[in-house]
């Protein structure tokens, strides 16, 4: 596929892909970023496009997978923060118990 074909595919589908991602994310910045990543991934994998569907459908499928990856990253980050907060709370509780015991022993 030559550069002219790629540019044509981009021009014809960028709005469709952006709107699709925006409907999923409700965030213009994320939609813009994932739209660009979608076309980057599509160019890398254009040899896998078999033509059994419209190219816009194929691009939206790539976009959806990228959105799922983004969600997984956010969930992992949220879970890591939650785990850190739980660990901090447990450590704080343990230290509080140790200090209470230490106070009783020093009376």
C-alpha cells in the first residue's frame, strides 16, 4: 500500500474513528490520542486486513481493542493505588497497636 492510499484511508475514516472512540470514552483528549494510535496500528498491520468488511469497521475494531487496553491500564493503576492505600492503612493500624502496647509496657 502506498502513501497516497494510506492518506486517503485516513481522510475518509478519521472522523468515523474519532466519533466512535469519543462515544466510548466521553473524553476528547483520549479520543484524539486513541484515534492516532488506531491509524498507527492499522498501518503496521495493514497486511492483516482481509477486506471482508469495510475498512472503517476494521479500524473501529482496532480502536475498541485500544480502548480496552486503556481501561485495563486505568483499572490496574486504580487497583495499585487502592492496594497501596490498604497497605498504608494496615501499617498505620499495626503501628498504632504497637504504640499502645509500648505505652502500656512503659507505665
